[in-house]
C-alpha cells in the first residue's frame, strides 16, 4: 500500500463504516480524535469501536494524544481558542505521532486515520495531518462522505474554493500560509 487513508464517521452506522474499511483493505484504524468518544453515535466511542473493529479483524490504534485536532498543549491555541496548526506541527508530541505514521507507511501497513467529520476538507485529517504527510512525500487518500476516494490535492482544492467563498469577516479554518502549503 503506497498511501495513508483517512475516514470520518459522521452519521454513518458502524456496519457501513466497517464495510468501507474492508472495501479499501484497511487493517489498522488510527483514531486521531483528541477525545475518543461520541455522545451522538455511541458505536464510535473508543471501547465499543475497538470491540467492533476487532470482531472484523481490524486493529484499533489510538493516537489522538499526538495527532488530535484539539491538543492538550494550550500554547497551540490563539486568544480566540482557535488551534494554530503551525504551532502544533512544531511540537514534539505531534512530530512523534507523524514518525509513527511514517513507520507504518514504510512497513506498508494498510492504515486509515479516523476522526468524526465526514467531509475531509472540514477536518484536521486534511488540514493538519494530510499537509504534513504530503510534505513528507506520503500520498494521502481520503474516503469522503460518499465512500469515494479523493486525493489529498483535490480535497485541499475544495477547501481553498470553500475559503474563497467565505466573507472577509469570517475566520477560515486555514491561515493563508497553510493554504499556500497545501
């Protein structure tokens, strides 16, 4: 496998979610949620998710402590409590998480990074982790809200198009510098 996949669960049911993982031959699901639970979809809370995946021969790996979109390190936030991705990228915890992903990629392990958001362009899977992996020359493929595959470049183009439609007084999820890096 020459890519790292990503997927969001959103309003999917656990059966459909697992079928998508099987369709794309994912053997390791890496949970990159900072807090691995769901109050709206209990099947995706850590314990139940891990059990359901195990029953389907898929390993669960929690990495929200290193790759989560809401890090515990408060210096990674601005005064409006917005996560500063450039700050996160420079932190040892994040770099250690990326190294683990690179090790898995080098071993050709079939992995998918999971978070809650269905649409990859709305999630830190693309805006933070995907950009970093792309800079490391690792292909990132997103399983989108329809279950289709999207290359990271396409997802970032969609994010740029969306941010072009945002009025100047609205905050974009990506800074101008982050959009240029994508």
